[in-house]
């Protein structure tokens, strides 16, 4: 199972708009992708956000990438970012909770 991390920094005056966009995006994922694990973190007092995602399989990841709500989120997010988002892939080695693996 593959985990993907996305990290980006937003302009300080745009944090509120980005938080709203994230809330809407996560609600869409929750509704349309019930088996996707999607977590969003924000650095304490910072403008840096980190998204962790895990998809059931490659087809689920492809559906997520091609979803209209994903496209809408990216279009709302990018104008508010400082620089580009970075993406990294990871493999899970160990976890204390079963929900981390399907």
C-alpha cells in the first residue's frame, strides 16, 4: 500500500480561504471515497499544510486524481500558494492502529 504526502505553503493572508477549500475538499472525499484515508495537518502557527493520503488501490488513486472536486480544489489552492507543492510517496512499515491499513 502506498501513502502519498503533499506539502505546500500558502500566503499568510490566504490561510482562511485555503482552510475553507480544504474543508470542502475533504467533505467531498469523505462522500465519494469512503475507503480513502485522507489527513490534513497544518504546522502550528505556520502557513504550511501537509496532506497524507492512502488509496485502496491504483484505480482508486486514479479516480481521485481525475475527480472534479480534486480539480476544483487544486484551482482554488494554487493561486494562494508560495511556490509549488511537493509530493512524496511512502510505504507503511508499522502502525499502532489497524485503520491505517485496509
